[in-house]
C-alpha cells in the first residue's frame, strides 16, 4: 500500500509561510511525487517540499531529502570556500617541531613525499586520495552543478557529474586527518615544542566547511533541478512497476538497464551483495591480523630503533599519563574495527536467515557501521604526521611500519564491505515474514 508521507519543517511555520510566497524560493521547491526509501524500500507519496524543509522515511527514519534555505547560493558558496581553504592548507607549513636545538616542519605535500621516500607509496596514495584528490573533485563537481543550475546553463555531463559526486562523498577524510593532527600534538607535547602553522588552521576550517558542503548537497534535489533545467519529462507515479535509482532516487521503467536521469546502472538489489560483503569482510579481517602483530611505526633515537605495534603504542601513552590520546587510539584502532567486523557479520547473517531482532534494529546498526567506518584511519594519519615531522637523523626519526599498510587496507576493505551490503535485503526477509507490514 502507499503510505502518505509527512515532512517535518526544519524551520518554524511563520518562516515557512514567508518562503512559500517567494518566487525564487518556490523555483527551488520539490513538487509532490513518489519516492522509495533507499534503505527499507518503502514506497511513499511526498507532498511539495520547500526550501528550509526536510523529510525522512516514515518506516525506518532514513533521511530522504533536505532542501537548504538558499540551495543554489549555499552550495556554491560553501564549495568555493572549501576549495580556497584546501589550496591554502597545501601552501604553508602544517606543524613545526623543535627538539634539542633541532627543528623541522611539515606541509601536507611533504608528508606524502616522506611516505614515498620510505617506500610506502600505497599509504601516500591513500592520504592524497582521501584528503586532497577526492574532496577536490567532489567540490569541483558541486561548483559545476550549482553554477549550471543557478544560471540555467545546460552544460555537458551534468548528470554524470552528479553521479560522481554521490560516489565520492563517503571517501573524504579531511576531518579524520585533522583529528590525527590533534592526536599527534598531544602525543608530542611532552617531548618537543610544537608550533601550529597557517596550514593547520586552513585545514581545520576546510574540514568544517567541507562537512557543511556535504550537508547542503542533496542528490535527489539536484537531480530534480537538472530535470527542470533540461526539460526532462515530469516523473510519473509508476508505483511498484518501476526501479528506483540508488544514486538519485529517480523511478525508471521496470526493465531499464540505466537510470534515465543520472545514467547509473539499475538493479532491484545490489548484485551479489552478500557474497561481495562476505569476501571484503574476510579480506579486512585477514589484514587486521598483521596490522596488530607487526610494527605500526619504528622510532630511531640515538642510533637505537624501537618498533611499536598498535597496542604497544597505546600502553606507552597510557604509562606516560596521556590517557585521552591512549583511549582515542585504542577505540579507533582496536575497538572500532572489531565492532565493524561483528556488525557486518550480523547484518549478512540476518539478511540470509530469520533475524533475531526487528529490521529497524539492524538498519540502525548498519547506519552506525557505515558512519564509523572511516574513523579507524586516524591511527594511520598519526603515523603519517610523525614520519613527516620527526626526521632528524640519528638524533630522532620515525619510520612507518609494515602494519600501516595492512591497517590502511583493512579500513578501505571494511568501508567497501559496508558500501556493498544492501540493507534492503533485511527488509525483504522481514516483509516475507510479516507481509501486512511490508506492503
């Protein structure tokens, strides 16, 4: 059955009424249409949605759409500001260190170079991709889309750019890198004099503005605006005889191979979801073993080399009295990966057999797993910062350990496992057992 959709205004009613009388604001509104939740697959009818309002699924509470008060200008302003801050964060020193009369400094690009010089190019690629390249492409995509929509320009490749922005969004880790810098500061505070460079503040502001850009960006609303710009036929209420696009939410004819709006491949469910998730999860577990057994970094001081694993580093910080840092490293590097392993395993089992809890319970577990996935990378970024900052020859130097490669691979594979899992499979099992609720 179709369930009438109720939206919740993000602003108070008097302000909402003023929006509804503004022609420019109504041009950014989303008219009444059908929408299918990408997590529980429930078909819902949504009334007109105006700027300043948001909507969530009536069954599982998943966020469906949010329209910013000034959607065109906000997307463009935040994205351009983030690009400027990202450029500034690469031009000046991030940190400066003074110890025993010796000094060194690091920039963002020099940290990647230090990894390459140590023959850890794979970790350097992860750093550059997640902190520099992926956010840059994402922000350029937002600028391209926002300019085209603001000035009604039918530029080439708009739909492909929209799909690219959606695919890149989960892989941006600028905020994780900033946390890594802060952890490194606390770790080195008792050993040396640390000075924050201009690029640190630029990176900090960049991570904040990037987060705001992601919050403003809504693929469903951007897709509708592209339809309106390019004169795309109004979406028909096709009911169950349609396939909804997992990228932009558009309804397509049942036997379509690609989305008519964004050209993404269409599937009723993600193909080979469970087998892919199991394979990626097992690979991550295998990488987790050497990540804990082998050294994460090697410290050289006065000619002596001291390797340290993740747990040894946590115990050392704890013995030095750096309890908050020790807890952060322990939670991000030990607890979070184990939680992800257990959670993904439970999700796969629940999608294959009768679940012990409600589908909503497992859906919330999936959201938490997806949310915390990238934060395990903080330990890798701490090693990167220490390697780039502490290079004083025989006096003191830090080198990456082989565990850094395994740990970075583990984080990437757990993220891929979460992205490959189709949470709608759990609802399929639930609906089959309770057909009245699942109609």
